[in-house]
C-alpha cells in the first residue's frame, strides 16, 4: 500500500546531532514520521562546516552522508559571474551525491521524496529520471528575499554582488519550486511571498513540530541575566547581533550596569570571539545548548532580516525562557505580544523590553511559561506530522 512505502529525505546537512535550528527542523520531520511508524531513509550532504557523524544516532535513524565541497572558492565564484546560474545553489550539486541518490532511487520504491531546503532542488531532474515518487520541497526560507534584504543594507561592490546573487537566486528559486509536486513553506508569509514571486506549484504552509522531549532542563537560572545563542555563520544572525552590541547593549548596560550578557554560538567570527565589552561574556560554541538556555535568564533574539521561522526562538519557548525579539524574528509564530514573548523593533524599545524582563522576574517567568504552552499546543509534532502525511497523500 502507498501508506506503507518509505519516505526519502534529501538534506543539505546532517540533521543529527541537533547543532542548529535547521537540524532541529529536519529532525522534527524524521521524528514525527517515526511516531507514525513510517520508515524513513535520509541522504545528506556533509561538509567541513557540517560533518557527517554516523555514531550515536537515535534508534531507527537510517542516514547516509556524502562529503561535498562547500568552501567558497574565489576562482569558481569569479567564473560564475559569467553564467546565469546561482553560485549559492551551484555549490550544493555533487556528482558523488548524485550517484548515491541514483542508487537509492533504483533500490527503493518511495511514497514521496522530501527535499529539505532549496539548496537540494537541483537534484529534481535526477529524481524524475529514476523515480515516479512525488517530490515535496520544504524551503526553510525565501532564500532570494534574504539576499535582497542584505543587498539593501550593503554598500558599494558588496551591494552590487548581493543584488546579483539575489536576482539569480530568485529566478532559480521560482523555477525549481515549480518543478515540485508540493511546496511546504514554514510560514504563511513565505507562502504568500512565493505566490507573489510566481510559484504555481501547490503550496501549503506547514510549520515545525516541537516535541515535548525538548522540555526545560531542571536547573536554577542565573537571574537576572540575558543571553543569545545562534549560528554565527549566517548573515542575518551576524547582522542582528552586531546591531544589538552596537546599538542596543549600550542602552541596556547604562540602565542595568550589573546585568551580564552571555553570547554563544557556533562559527563565531574572530572579532566576536575577541570582543572586549563590559559585562559581555563570550561563550563561543557551548557543549549543551539546552542546558545553556536553561541556566540563563532572558533570551534576546535580534533579527533585522531573513525569512522563514526562527527555530532557536521556538527552542527557547519550549525551554520556558522569556524572550525579547523583533517583529521579523517572531515571523511564523501565532503569538500574543507581551503574553508569549516581547516584541521590540527599535534600539530604545528593545532596551526597555529587556530592562522590564530582567527587573520583573515573576512576569518574565509567566511569559516564558505562556510561550512554552503555545509551542506544545500550536506546534505539536504529532498534529503537524499528520498534516504532512495528509498533504503528501
């Protein structure tokens, strides 16, 4: 029967260990399907940034990794200027991964093939050639929109190059998504944006399911304190933390001179690793993100550009942390401002919200608990997986 066939997930990076929000989102798909007793094969790209570690995998996880070269090569980037292809997508196509994918398709009859992120969409022609299975693309963001926003804020040659990347990426984004049988953006806003850009393939918003196993770690948080955690090789994250440190933190430090800000994240650039600011503690990559979040007071998520949904905010809410973010940071969440989290879009408002959160502990803890309930009710992994199976059926 169709419902008994396995599912193939094609991923741009290993989904386990859960090192960042993208891993959490992909893991949620696998975990949810396993809750419904669906067999899942995973084929993933691996790179120097995201190595494949086949040891200590969760029980039942069938995953194969293929190393690809994702390093930015100046000569390849220069040659790409004279083509019409997106260099961002071009880097993810590998003959080795294509060969392994072909083997998977020849050996198995899949119910559907789920492509995680736009980056793996260039493998669609190969899938069509070797499998009759439906193709589902799950874009984490509107990738071209991220680069367009970054281009508007850049200057000189960088602005020109970002605009070129955005233009090429938008053209290919639309073309690849229109070759899918189903597209599942993470937010209503991204769904509307894809429609506006010209995606005519069937579109359904499908958010990220959060498992109750992501419950808070039972430790006493340092209160008052504030913290940030995120992958700092992603341009919107770097942009947001730079804004916070330069524009917001001076206001907060003046208002709350004894408050400590903990800055954590993978791939932290050297200028942040070597940062010397009063009451700012640079942690770098932490060994256990859940314990780190649970041990601190208020989570700050400054987001000025990007699209999709911020998994780290969802993780923080599941962990019961009170959160201060921007309107853009909370995109895709069905929240009530001031009840589930605090929203602040200017440097003064952000500083005021942080000051209130750290000086009103009972109210802050109530906001954290409300956010946690929101995640477990509206982002219930079984409900969202049921939607996924129904859409694919």
